[in-house]
């Protein structure tokens, strides 16, 4: 069963966390927020339509880590 109430409540918070992590320029923080979001999506029982913002941020953070040699 999809938990729409939890998704509606938590999604804005997750998006704000992602924005703060991206603004920090720390790929590790971005990756942590993305993993937190994926776990939340699994708890809710479905991925939201805009889940890809987390996927794109994750790919960008991994690319940045490779670029930096981390």
C-alpha cells in the first residue's frame, strides 16, 4: 500500500536536504541524501514522479568524486 500522506509530508524536506547538500559542493553529502531518499521511497511503497532529481544528483556526485579522485 502506498503511503501518500508520508510522501506528501517528507518529499519537500528531502528536496530541501538535497538542495543544501548540492550547495555544500560535497559529493558525499549529496550521495547520503540520495540514499536517504531512496530508502524513504521504499518505505512509502512507490517512487514519486520526480524521483529522477535524486538520480541525477547521485550521478553528478559520483562523477564529481571520480573527477576529484576520491
